[in-house]
C-alpha cells in the first residue's frame, strides 16, 4: 500500500450546486452529442431507406431540443453561481487577470506539458491553466447555444428561440451556422477525452482525491498549502478592515 509523508487536510472545495451543475452538464453533453451526431448523419438517408417509416428520428430531434433547454439553463445557473458561490467557484478564477494567475499558468506548462520541472503545482481549486481552459469551454458553450438556438428559431415560434433569430442572418446563413455547431460537437468530444484523462492523471500523481472531489466536494490538501491559503485570507481580511477604518476616520463628524 502506498503511503505519503505529508500531513493532509480535508478542504471543502466544490459546493453542491457546482457538483450538480457539473454532472447535469456532462449528461447533457453526452445526450446532445449522440442526438446531434444522428441529426448530422440521419440513418434513414445514409441507408437509403424510407425516411417516414417511423417517427423515431423526430424523437431524436425532440430529445436534442429538450436537452438543449436544460443545457442552457444549467449553464446560466453556473454563471450566476460564479458571482454568489465560494471563492473556488468565483468567476475571477476563470479569467487570468492577475500576474499570479499567469505565473501559475507558466508553472503548469513547465510541470505538466514540458515536464522540465518535477514539483506539482499546488492549488486548492482548479489550477490557473485548467481554469483558463474551462473559460474557453464556457465560451464554446455560449457559441453552441447561440448557433443551436439560432437554428431552432427557424423551426419554433416560441419566445426563447425567437430571441436568437438574428444569429443565422448575422452569420450569413444556415450552412455556416450548422458547420460551426457541428465542429463544436467534435471539440466537446475531444475536450471530454483529454479532460477525463487529465483528471485521472492528476488523481494518480497527486493523490489528493481530485476525481471524487466532483462527487463529494472535498479535496485532501497538504497542510502547508492550506496554512499558506489561510494566511493570505487573514491578510486580505485585515487589509479590508484597515481600509474600512481609514475611510470612516476620513468622514467628517455630523
Ligand atoms: C466521467 C466524466 C467526467 C469526470 C470524471 C469529470 C471530473 C471532473 C473533475 C474532478 C473536475 C474538477 C477538476 C479540478 O479540480 O480542476 C471537473 C471539472 C470540470 N469538468 Fe468534468 N468530468 C467529467 C466529464 C465532463 C464533461 C463531459 C464535461 C463537459 C464537456 C466536463 C466539464 C467540466 C467543467 C466545465 C469543469 C469545471 C467545473 C466548474 O468550475 O464549474 N466534465 N470535472
Ligand atoms: C453540447 C451541445 C450540442 C451539441 C454537441 C450539438 C450537436 C449538434 C449536431 C452535431 C447537429 C447536426 C448539425 C449538422 O451537421 O447539420 C445539431 C443540430 C441541431 N442542434 Fe445541436 N448540439 C448542441 C446544443 C444545441 C443547443 C443548445 C441547441 C438549441 C436549441 C441545439 C439545436 C440544434 C438544432 C435546431 C439543430 C438542427 C436540427 C435539424 O436540422 O433537424 N443544439 N446539433
């Protein structure tokens, strides 16, 4: 049995809404890829059979559209949670605006991609590289919703799809929109393969319970990393209190 020398601390990283979001999203992607693939390659046309021998293809499309709505609302919920959730779920993690985030991205490139450094990057939430990739993925989700609902607006008079009626004319017609929508499916399939591989890889190398963290919410973090984070938080809180005090002193007495 393997054992490790460092002391580990349990840290609650992924709140229930983030975990729900993740698994609903993964399930939607699976259903949308399978039904989308069938829509792109209709078996009746591929095999030269009568297209109207049964209505099952209509059901495939219906499942695609229903799942599309779940996908959209789940995605919108995650954006909302980026503003109200804990610090690991916050939107600031996903957009590399600080020097520290860029330094961590270069660190991950050195360790995981170029393998010229042996010390794993010790972050508690997503590392900065993973976060920026998830941000790219969120943009791809947005584009998939725009093109999907843009196409759907041609078939449905309902209020929500009609909000996207401008997408197809803007992109110059149905053909390009379908191409973008189709290529994104392959991007999601590729992402999923690499994503699951990397999750298992990090789980095996770091042994901090990364995979199960998306089920139970907890990760096992090295004591010194957890202490460092606590120190940073304390300093931030003290700085905020000092700033508030200075502000209240400046205000003239009424
Ligand atoms: C069996 C399949 C999957 C497993 C085991 C899995 C596992 C995980 C784990 C453990 C994390 C957290 C990683 C970290 O700490 O950086 C994560 C994050 C994430 N995964 Fe997956 N995942 C799976 C499928 C998918 C699929 C299909 C998608 C969508 C294409 C997806 C999209 C994401 C996203 C967007 C995040 C970031 C979550 C957030 O911050 O809200 N995952 N996944
Ligand atoms: C992960 C997300 C999604 C994937 C992987 C996906 C995949 C696909 C694929 C591959 C096609 C066939 C395109 C072609 O080659 O003609 C398609 C068609 C379509 N998708 Fe999606 N899709 C997704 C999300 C959405 C969303 C959010 C909507 C919004 C309603 C949507 C609506 C449509 C529509 C209207 C069609 C055309 C149906 C038809 O012509 O019968 N899709 N989808």
